[in-house]
């Protein structure tokens, strides 16, 4: 499809377009538009992660008419001001909404920031949607990475730390919101899907769309071997992680740079054992 060809040559869209290109066959089988397919894949992907809330999936986006202009997606090396302005312009999002959405970075990995180490996670537990491991510590002594554009040194070996994920938790407009998610899984499970539901229908006429969120549950449960007649949206598909948030082994409160001026960073235990190393995620 011509739109994907264009996006494949658009720096900040490359990762998304490439993954979507891989999955064109599924899109054809499902007979839905590319926009619907992307949102369907997002809802399915996140729902597979333990700790993740169920995301809404609205069906009914029209076929694309043109690729988006270059430069519309925030880059990790953009100034915080610029990212905040872009989110406000695109979806009327506040700085707090950006932080709600960025919970997504708990379960993602980068292929293109440093193409020599594809699959490098942003988080010490890249398969679990938690805020406990997204502490965004300030210590920078442990990792040799950090030399690529948009990347800063990570406190955890094997983890890739984006400049934007380092600066947003330190900015006075977003620091307290970021800190508010630490050790508060319920807050993430409420606010992340709310912001995602808003973002997923930007520019769409929702009166022409159908809420197909149940399909996400049905397909997932079928994949897990359950029969459709036991399906209920309230079924906890993947149990959330138990216990309180914790520092990865080798790190602690001394490594935290206190950025929120109205509340102290919570007291958390540190995992025992040698300093944490995060393995790359397998290719998609
Ligand atoms: C300031 C805003 C943001 C910046 C600068 C940013 C930047 C990035 C970068 C550089 C990557 C790595 C791409 C690669 O190397 O493969 C990435 C991956 C990713 N981000 Fe963000 N991001 C932002 C906000 C978001 C939001 C709001 C979401 C979702 C709600 C999100 C979801 C993802 C996902 C799912 C991936 C993995 C993509 C893949 O596997 O191909 N990001 N982000």
C-alpha cells in the first residue's frame, strides 16, 4: 500500500509502519481498514501483558487517503515544551495526559534508536505492564549506552533510556504526575486506558463507529483455549503482578533524583541479588 511505502521512509513512523507491513496479511483476513487494524493490534497487544487493563477498541475508521506529514510524531530528542505542545495540538492532551499515556513505555522495546541492539527494552520488566519498574532512576553509571540521538544513559544494564522518558519525569509540569504512578497500579489501570480511548479516536466521527471491545476479549480467550460461552469482559485475563513496587536489584532511593516538589518519592524495597540486567526482547 502506498501509504505504508511513504511511512517506511518517514523516520519517526518507521517502526510502526514496518510492524504494520508485517501484519498486512492479518488485516486482509480480518477485512478491516489499516487504522482499525492498528488500534485492534494495540488493544490486543496491551491486553496480553500481565497487569494491563483492557483497552477499548472502536471499529469504523475509514481507509487512509494520504500519509501524515513528516515531523508530527514527537521525537525522543525533542524539548519537553515541544512534546507538550504537540500532544495539546493533536488531541487537546494536557501534560498529565502525556504521562498517563507514557505508561505504555513499560512494555515496549526499541529497534531503531540503536539499530545495533534491536529489541532493547525501556523497562526492567518489559513483559509486565507495571509502574513499579518504570521508576526512571537518575543514576547513570551502570550502562554504556546513551550515545545515540534521543537516548540517555540508563541506570539499568540492558535497558534503553529515552531522553524524553528522562526529561518528562523531571519537568515541573509532569514530575508529580509521573511520581504518582509509582506503586499505584490501580491508578495506571484507570488512567492509562482512559487516555488511550481518547487517543484512539482522534479525528474520528465516533457516532459512525462501533464499540467492539468484546472482540478483543473473545479472540484472546480463544487463543488461550477458552470457549466463547465463558467469555465475560470482567474475567481477569492476565493476573496483575502481586506485592508492592520495588527497586531493581542494585538500585535504591539514593539513586532517585527527587523532582516532584510537593510529595516525596515513596519508600520501596530493593530486589535482592546482583545488579539487574535486562535481556533484549525477541523480534516480533
Ligand atoms: C513524548 C512522547 C513519545 C516519544 C518521544 C516516544 C518515543 C519512542 C521511541 C523513540 C520508540 C522506539 C522506536 C524504535 O526504536 O523502534 C518508541 C517505541 C514505542 N512507543 Fe513511544 N514515544 C512517545 C509516546 C508514546 C505513547 C503516548 C505511546 C502509546 C500510548 C507510545 C507507545 C510506544 C510503543 C508501543 C513503542 C514500541 C514500538 C515498536 O515496538 O515498534 N509511545 N517510542
